[in-house]
């Protein structure tokens, strides 16, 4: 039996990007800190429309987390006395928000009668008033800091630590080792396709990407394609997506069959065309990649810090399946007219945004190419073919030099709280 921990660290998070690129590095740094021995670490996954549903299972692999509280269990624990009966409440502790609305830690603290100070890392201000209850708020840059200052949050409560995604940039294999393992010659182009981490993304986008891959395999002899699977994606989602291939009316798609060959998962398009599914993330394969095709999300900024050229695809062909909030979310439940209205409203709403890829959003200019809106499968194929034919990957990689991964924001957060 280990020594009983006298304090609690309650971490709040919500969806794949935040769990993998915010929670993971902070917990990893904390494990190495002397304070870790005193704290029982609880990870609360609160309800979020952007969640995959598999966040608790992925978080089980993170060293240093003692208890994981899934969304339904968290909501039940807000009943007066429920949390104390199940988990107990230490006299001392810390609450740290690493993703999602700042309201959840505030409500939790009140319901469980914990006197713990509140801390948060966030990229966007929440509803006015909640942030004032926090001891300290960690932000990416001066732009986010200014948003809080305009709301009247005292400057001493704000600390610029940098982009927390930077703390995830590690490589377990160099370019030579990763490509040798995959049997890729130096002159061949390794292109990975990232079909998302939520079920609706995988179900719709994997068949689209397979059609793109199939066409480009016919066009380029040195084109080597792979699917990089998110750890939040179970293989039954992939099997469902393969079964849907060719049956999705919103785009030109292709199905396939899932097999195991030499210990690896493979999508077989035909007897000669096989696409290997890669596991282990960018830390395993990133150094060997020449180009990525991805949906928007935290993966786009991870690719940027690794200087991997990318094409970001944000299709709005089916906005009714995108997890909007508020009025837009309610529209899909109105019989007959709700979904058509939602489609028009969603398209009008998204026109307010210039970019979909985080590197472009951060720099407010096109750093990486993207397709954003109602698009056809051939739009992806043609743009990717153009990039390959004109050898534009080196130019895209050069533009990514504006992203520096030298600092360690996770370490800054840990030191700011525990010294």
C-alpha cells in the first residue's frame, strides 16, 4: 500500500483535443514534481457536445491519474452529498480546468463545499463573471490576455504561458526509422490522412478520404498513403465507415474491408490497394510524414509545430451532424423544417470565419491550404494532386517556421501552481 495522499487535485476537461494535448502534458509534468506525492489526482470529464465519448478510456493510459470520473458519473455526483460519499473531500486541494466551460469547476466547488483554489488554462473567455472566481488563468498569448483584461479581470490573475499543445511535441522515432519500419523509400511521398476523433467525422470522412487515396494511387507511382487513427476512435467506427463507403450521397466515397496483416490493421480497397492504419500518433510517425490531410482541430496545430505540411478539410455538406450549441443545436429537433433551416443558418454562421485550420487562425493568414465550406471529393483530390505535382510541400513547411515549439507551457503551469 502506498502512502495515503492528503490533498486532491481535481482536473476538469471535455473532449479529445483538450484531453490529449492539455491534460496529458500537464499530468506528465506534475508526476515529476515533488508535489505529486501529496495529491490524489481526479480527472473529471464533463459533458460536452464535442466529445467522442472515449475520453475516459484514453485517459486511463496517462500516468499519475488516480480516478477518472466520466460525464454521467460527474453529473450524478453533483447531487448534494454524492461526491463526498463516493470520493471523499480532502481538506486541501486544487481545481484545475483544462478544457471546456469554466462554469463546471465553479459549480463543482460550490456543490461539494470544497475550499480549493480554482485555476484554468483556456484559449477563449467564458461567460462573463465566472473567470473572476479563479485564482489564476493561464492563457496562450497577449491576444487572449487582452480579452480578459477588457472584461475587468485583474492583470495579476492572468499569466501568459504559451500554447499548451507545444508540450506534446516529442518524437519517438526519427525519419529514417519510421520510414524504414513502413517500407517507404526516400523518394516516395508519405501522405497520412486523419479522419477525425468523433464518430460522425470518421463515418463521413474516412470513405471520402479513401476515394481520394484510390484516385491518387492511380495517378502517382511514388504516392504512399496511410490512415492515422486517433486513440479516441475504436475499430468498430472504422468498420461502420467502410460499410458506408459509396453510399454517402453528399460526396464521392469509397468503402473497403478491414483486415489484420503482420500485426497491423489494413484497409483493403482491392487486392492490390491496401492502406495501413497507423497507431501511436504523431510522436511515432511524425518525422517520416511528407504531407497530411486532416480535419480541423488540435491536430492541425500539432502538425504545424512539427513543420509537417498539411491540407485541412472542413466540409459543411452536412451541417446538421456538426455539434453546434444554442439555437443552432435546437433547430435539428424541429420536425420537417428544422434541418433545412439549420443547414442555411450554419452556412451563414460559418461565413463569419475566415479560416478553419488553427495555424491559419493563429496567424490570421493562410499558412496552410484548406478547403472550408460545401466541397466535393474531387476538390480534395485535385488540390492535393496539385500540391504534389508542383512540389509545394517544402513551401508550406517553410511557412510553418513561424511556429516554435521550444518552450514548455505545461511546465510553466505546474510551476505557477506548485512552485
